[in-house]
């Protein structure tokens, strides 16, 4: 881990500078040597990085949904060219180019965040070894070494020896309890994030190998984090736990506000939207109108959730429009008549019964 972290030493100075700036702010509140001052500085570093990565997160969502939509075509290519791997690869690349999909886009946030993660690891390792690094001078180094989070030094690891932990002014028991709890929370947050994605935000109408891969990763990733976590300093565990919680909340927001078509989350969203429409008589909000407009534009290609939504609107006497608004069905009929020229239907004469046709009309009496 130290070897990998050293590869990103070129950004340890900006990372350490950001931490020091936040530390000067929180140090004025909690005290410069407080674990809260240093811990919140790391949390703030995560928040700052994740805010900067929001555009990449949006690309990740689009790429993931694009890959899900392509799974049936990819499976067909694999079946068609199963004996010709080169042709299979060429057809896959052609499919990606035609649809503008990049498989690596789904990994962009993790890839972009990795240098900061390893740079922070490099900074904390230097603090644990009593070495200045970046903009952290002797006085800041001593302050960071004295900082404890729930009794565990910021630079201590689960695997550290009792002598090394004692040199940082703590007990090995405290360090292992705090790091174990944080590793468990880190793994659980990762598992819940992946489980939430699989159960709520996957198109259940399409069964593909992609879903099986995601399901497998749901169990593998937490184990990887648990295994790697015992070699992380407490400060890095704070960093990774914070970014996991951020990812979980960010994904929860996206699932609730812009779910994947055909997913369980979309069904729940459209149920809430239907209730909203029947209460207000229209669609309030640009985002909601955009989703309704997309459903209308699909026409016969709507999935089961979308057809269910349109049918429920019709039963309520409402009709969704191309601009995302919703009007009463009678108004929709009137608008349709107006668009076709407003021609009134010719009134048909009232049909007579057989006895009325056979009975001759009575002569009118003249005075």
C-alpha cells in the first residue's frame, strides 16, 4: 500500500494544504490538537472532492443505464460470434461507438478519486512515522500525532504493534475497537449502496449477465474493503467511510428522483407522481414534467410501469401531454377537435319505430 501511495506523492502538497486550511477553521472551534478538528478536516476534504466529482457522477449514471440498455444486444453478439473472439470484440466496439457508450465511464468517480485517497494515505503514513510532508510542518505534525478520534490516533492502524500505538499516546485495545467498528460500518455502507442499486434501480424486465455481475460485486466489494481496511490508518478510514455515506445518500437521491426505467424504483416514483397529479390536477416541477414528457414520447414502447401510470391517469379522467403537463380528458378532446378544424358533428335525425313509420300522419285541422 505504501508503494502505491508513493506513486501519488505529487498531489500530497495540495491535499495536505486543503486539510490544513480546514484544520485552521475547525481548530478555532474545537482546539488545534483536537481529534474533531483533524477528523472534520478529512470529512470536509471528502465533501469538497465529491462536490467536484458530481459531473462525473452524472456521467456514471448515464453510462450505467446505457450499459444496462445494451445488455440484450451484447448478449446477442456474444452468441452470434462465440467462436470468433476477435470479431466479437470488433462488434462490441462498433456497438459502443454507435450508441456513444463507454464502459469505463461507470468507473470514472472511483478512478478520479483514487489519487486523493492514496495521497491522504501517504500524508497519514508520514504523520505516523513522525515525518513532515507537504505543508504539514513540525508544529502541525505534532498536533496531528496528538489528535485522537474516540481514543484512537489519527495515524494508527489495526495492524500496528503495541509499541507503535503507545508511541502515539494510545492503547492497542482502543485502536482495534475503533478501527474494527469503522471497518464494519465502511463495509456495511458499501453493501447497502450496492444492494439498494440491485433491488430498486435495475430494469427487472431484462435478465442479463450484467445483473449477475452486479449481484456478485455486492458481496465481493464489502469483503475487499474489510480486508484492506485493517491496513488503513484511522484517518483514511474516516475518509473512506465518509465517501461511502456520501455515495449512499447521493444514490438514494437519484433513485428517488430519477429512477431507471423498468425498475422497482420507477414504479414507486410513478405511484408518488400519480398521487401528486391527482392532488394538484397538474404536474408541478420541471423534473417531473420532463419525466412525464419522456413517457408520452415513448408511445407504444413504454414499459409496464409507464403503461400502468398512463392507464391510471386515464381512469382519473386525465391525459398526459407532450410537454409534460396533464389536463382533463374533456379538455384534451376539445383541443383535438380544435386542432382538426373544430368541425361540428352533423346531427342525425331521430330514428322512428316501425309502428311510427306505418302510421300515416294526421291531417292538420284548418279553421
